[in-house]
C-alpha cells in the first residue's frame, strides 16, 4: 500500500513540475510580448509628436497668409478678421421635418401564419 502511495505522490509531483514549467514559459512569453507592445507604443508616441510638430509648422499663420496671397487669383482667399465670426445664437438651423408614416405595414404579428398572414 505504501508503494502505491509513493508512486501516486511521485506522479503528482512530476505533474505539478511539468505544469509549473509550462506556466513559467507561458509567463515569459507574455512578458516578452508586453515589452514589445510597450516599445511599439513608445515609437508611436514619438511619431505622433513629430506629426504634431509638422502640423504646427505647416499651419503657421505667416505661412498660410503667404500661400493665400500667392494663390489669390485661383482661390480668392481673404485673410480672416474678427468681425467675420458670429455667435452660436446667430446660426439659423433648418426646421425639423415631420416624418409621419403613411401606409404603415404591421410587422409585429408573431402568431400569424408565415405564408398567408392569417391567424391560425
């Protein structure tokens, strides 16, 4: 009886060791993927910073004014002035349309026969 108990205990220890070995490598793989994702996120943040800097550089007011003056004959763009802006209460919104349903179709008849539409 002792021999069977020793054998079962040894098998349990081997099984637990194998499980711990697999979990260790699975955890290392997840940590490696996490480091790679963090590295990619950092690179994306750097690219985003560069893009924001380029956008700010391209949208400089003096550059845009120069482009508007250069292309005035084709585009007809004028410089913006403070009096060209309005308030929100001055905006005229379109009137709401009445979406009334005429000739509606009843689609909620669950107890009807599918072929004829009649009650069973």
